[in-house]
């Protein structure tokens, strides 16, 4: 899969009000059943969302580094330690049910 990062400008979505036909097409593509009387309110709601996106696109974020959180932090790191996992009784002790040294789970296929 090739990732495509296109920067959008406010002009790309400017005045992008959706009509009933466009909403019906989107619903068809998304395989969502929308009745005729719901198209107009949904078009207004989606157009409102696009208006918010237009406002966000107008914000100058040049020089602002990407963030993964609102608080700057670094996650603690630990050394990877290879163990043999030979403590079977302790592992099986965490299971809700065990039988003959294995996890016991309910049968799901008849």
C-alpha cells in the first residue's frame, strides 16, 4: 500500500455545500440506507462539518511539528529480555479454566 500525503488548502473545500443528490451518492457508496426525508437534514449536517474543516484548513500550521499527544512526553523504554517461558503453572494459573495443563475454552463450533 502506498501512502499519499496531500496537503489540502482551504480553497480545495471552499463553498463545498452538499446537495441531496451528493448525499444520496455518498450513502450508496458507503452502503448506508438513507430515506428521502433524511437526505436534506443530512446534507445540511455534512455541509456544516465541511464548513468546520474549512475553518481548520485556514489555520496556519507552518512550522508546527506534528504531535501524537497534547502533552509532550517520551515513553519509557526497557531492555528486551528473552526468557524461555518455562513457568507454565504460573501462566496457566491466570486462566479462568484449565484442563491438563492447557487453557480450557468453551466450544464454539458444533
